[in-house]
């Protein structure tokens, strides 16, 4: 399936999508046109990947079968007004803006645009992302196929009803930051126990990577895996008991709920 892709906004996620579809051969480099407010960034991506510099959002929007909106949520209303005259009924509009509903995008563009809302996450940078997508009222199966072709180039893709998109944003879209934050704390503990920062970081990175791989490949769920390595009265038990005594699980859950509420606020423009 060959189609022209336009990417408006080539920050981390926009650039990851571009690199993924080029590296995986989803589309040819000359079928990808990009733009960004940072023209230096656009220049580097075009030189590196051989894609086309679209210069302006209106040109990108009018030149692609699949238009990927990778701008910040706060900038999306003005961007939609700008590109609205360039959008036609045969295009697929894919938005990765957190919190912004398909309905609001449809209303801003006017007409009957085919809109797919997507929440990817940062591991897409290394081809290990997980993305969730939902369709607007005019989206067709062919629109989903275009979007899935792009998302599959950078990881795994799931479909969900739109009411799940704010929770998805909070859990997996923001999720890598929770893992990084925990890794920072683990590294700091290593340093406080006398390790070099380099040794602590290497231990933590491999421990987290290995634990994730084990969880994905094991027949056991994470709770069972944790229980299997927690011998009563042992070192792991001491650590887990301390976390439980300080209500660690509730703190993590409330943090993720706070992220969900912020996603909802972004959708309301607040």
C-alpha cells in the first residue's frame, strides 16, 4: 500500500514516525513531505532521510494522502484553522495531540474529514512503541489501514473506543516517564550505597530491560512474577514491605490519574 504522507511537526515523535516508515519501507522517502516551525530541524531530517521539505503546513496538508498532525496540543487549534482550506474528503487526518478529540478536529476542519486520533509513546524512537488509535465519525477502514501501516513501523498498534484515549495517554503515552523516574531513583540509591554512577546506571538499565523482557515472555503476570522473587524475610521482601507501608501503589495510581485529568483538560483547551 503506497500513499503520500505529510507530517506537520517533526519533533521527537514526528521524526520517529518518519524514520520508521522510511526504514521499514512503508512508503518511499520521496513520498514523505514534512514541515516544522524549526526549519533547521526540518533541514536535518530532509538531509538525513531524503524526505521532502514542505516549508509550510498548508502545502504539506494539500500534498498528502495521510496528514499526520504532530504539533503540540496547544498549537493545534491555530494549525487546524490554517490547513482547513487544504483538506479534502479523500485524505486521512492522523492526530497525535494529547487530549484533543476527533470531534473537535472535525469541527475545526469543517466538511466531513476522516480523522484518526492516536496516542503513541516514546519507545517508538527505537521501534518498540505501543500506540492506540480511535476513529472519528467519518473514518473508514482504509483510513485505519493507512494509520496502522505507519504505527506498525515503530512498534505495536491497538484500537480502542475514544473514551479510553485519555486513560491510554496517562498510562502508556506518559508511561515511559514513570519508568525513567523510577530508574533515576534506583540509580541514586546505587550511588548512595557507594557505586559509581556508571555502574549504578548500567545495573539499573539492564535490570529494567531484563525484567520487562521476562514479563513479556513469561506465562506469569507481573504480580505472580513479583511474588515469585519475594521470599518472606528476604531482601526483596524488605524493599516491597517498605513500599507498601508508604502506600507506593496508591501514589503511582494517583499520579497516573493526574495525567489523565490533564489530558482531559487539554481536550477542553484549558
